[in-house]
C-alpha cells in the first residue's frame, strides 16, 4: 500500500507546482497598469508618455511604457517592457530582428545585430523588465536595473525602436497608446 501512495507523490507534486506556476502567471497578468507605469524616468529630463499592453494570440506578453522629451519619436527616449510571460533571450533577439527586417532594415547589418542582441538579452520571467534607452549615438539596455550593454550605432537604435514607434509597426494599437501625450 505504501508503494501505491508513493507512486502518486510525484503526480501531486507536479500538480502542486503547476498550480503555483499558473497562480503566479495569473497574478502577474493582472498587475494594475499603475504598478509598472509610475516608475521613475530612466533618463533625466524625460516625462512618461503613454503605456499599453502587447498581446500575441490573446495572451499578454508585456506591458510597455514610453518616456520622452517633447517629441516621442526622437532621441533621447526610453522604452520599458514589463514582461508577463517567460521568454528566452534568444527568442527576444530573433523577434526583434524579424520586426526590424520587416520594417526594411539593412540585411547585412541585421546579421551582426542579431548576434549582438542574442548575447545581450537574457531570458525573462513574469515580473522582469527590460529598459531600452535610445540616444542619438545608439542604444543602451538594462534588465531589472542591471546593465546589459550598449550598441553604439545610431542606425541600430533607429531601426530597433522603430519596432514600436514606426507607423508601419505590427502593433499599431500599442504604438498609439505609447504616443499618448503626457498629462499637463
């Protein structure tokens, strides 16, 4: 009889782990926008513009917040992505390159940028955030406040932030939300 009850222990453990994992994922998905959007500006002199969710196939992937000066389409600016799903860093790099390619970035430059992004972006979990800082001379990235590195190439920075800010973005609703002017 004791061997029978031991054979169920792994199943109960897996169910318990699944329940905890699902509970954490659901809790992260329902964090109020104000909890992540009221964070301090990542760069001095920038104001928080808009914010909005990014969904794929109905699932919340991340929530984005934009900080900018008077023109949200010109550097300096900062974009914070608050992740609500577990995603491999390699998948973040590949998706970024795919979007940049779709928007017409130089194919030769994309190969070098993909290798750099693959080394730069970590795996993320619900509750993690990555901040991209767009400066006239390039881009700088932070993960949960920890420095990830820079890509000192103005063309890279322009093409990377176009993923969210170009009128041809694959997420026009998110773009519109990000470009909402700050309240006076």
